[in-house]
C-alpha cells in the first residue's frame, strides 16, 4: 500500500509533468506543481473533516430564495 506521503509526491510529479508538457521548463514546472499542491493542501485544511461532511445537517443548508438573496444580495439569483 502506498503511503499518503508517497501519493502526494507522486501527485506533485504528475502535476509537474503536465506543466512541462504544456511548455514550461522543468524548473518552472516543478515550482508551479508545488504551488498547486500548497494551494490544494490549504483548501483541504480549511474543509470540514470527513466525519462532519457525512452529517447532513452540517452540509445541507436548505433555504428560501429570499433568505439566499439576503445572504448574497449582489448576486443575481
């Protein structure tokens, strides 16, 4: 079984390969891949834990259109 650390390293290598195939130099591709991984890690750390995501009351926020408009009045719902 592959460790999470190895999976992340393999993923960064894959992202770097995609940037290189898109025309970036290997150095730039590696730096961009690490930036992408850092961004994804930040998003993951800001997300709810898996157990909380399984709780329908934590993720399902049913509301009326007027309630939604009150939360984001500048968006044309």
